[in-house]
């Protein structure tokens, strides 16, 4: 899943990117409101983590403008302000959730996963394709009822393929949503598809020549 973090606290941004990457997210970063708005408008993110107090354009204005542009990516707003009216303001302008600083990283990850489950295309509690099953909340993968140990990145790739099991998914799309976009060569997708096949069987992920991959279960 691809997440945009918009915050001007560089130390916090580094920590969030490191932690979210370890949890299987692909993370982009913006350090001010204008940059965050443009990235969120021009890229397809699964969720946005957005600070309220930002240079150039505050978080409230960013959310308001995103919704005006018909960008409905789920937004988790961060703020040191914890008053009832501060929370209400954030939700009223279009944010989907509000988390006050300081916060526990595990709580932020849980809130993000909850937002992803509540997207317009609702993700089922457990993704299933054929004999293959993946629980996004526990990252447990089974095939024919048998648990298959996987790394965080392997689970992230498989989750995206299973969530889009109704179509062929291209390498660039997979790279952008499972890795960090342009910074990674698309060949990394081929490498990790081979890892999935090694663990799940060669028929689990089909190659559609010239188009991409499709999970077969």
C-alpha cells in the first residue's frame, strides 16, 4: 500500500518512513502543505498522513483543496492540538481520522489499516483467491489451510495482487504501490514475484506477457 506523509518535522518524518516501510508500506514524503497537495493530487495514494501545522499551507487547507479537486484518498490528520474543536475542525474539512501528538507508532499503523479497510472499495477482512487466503490485519498467508511464512514485502506484494485479483496488474503499478515508486527499478517486482512462486507454487501468480501479473490462487 502506498502512503504519503506530509509533515515538516524531519525527525518524525524519517521515523515514520522507516517504521511504515518496515510494516510493508511504500512511503512518499512532503515537508510542506503545497508540496503535499501536489503529490496527493498527481499520484494515486492509498492513504495520507497529514500534519495540521505546515509551512506554506496548513493541513486543514490541504484537505479542503483535495476534496474540492475530487481527491478522496483517506486522510489521517496529525496535530499537537487535542481540543475537541480542533478534532472537529479536522473532520469537518474532510479528514477521515485525527491523531494527536505525541502518539504511539503502533496506534498510527492500526489507524492507517482501519482507514484502508474503510475505503470506498471495501477490503474484506480476509482476502481469498482460490486456495489462497491473506488476513491484512495479521499478515498471515495460507494456502489450502496451511500457513506460508512470508516477509513483510512479500505479503505487501501479494496483498496488492489479491486486492486486484479481477485484473492484470502492471509492473509499474506494483512498484509504485508496494515499493517507493521511481526510486526502485521495476525489475524488483520480477524478483519478488519469483519469491512468491517459490513459496506458493509457480501457478499462484500468472504472467500475462506484455501486461503484468495476475494472482491465480
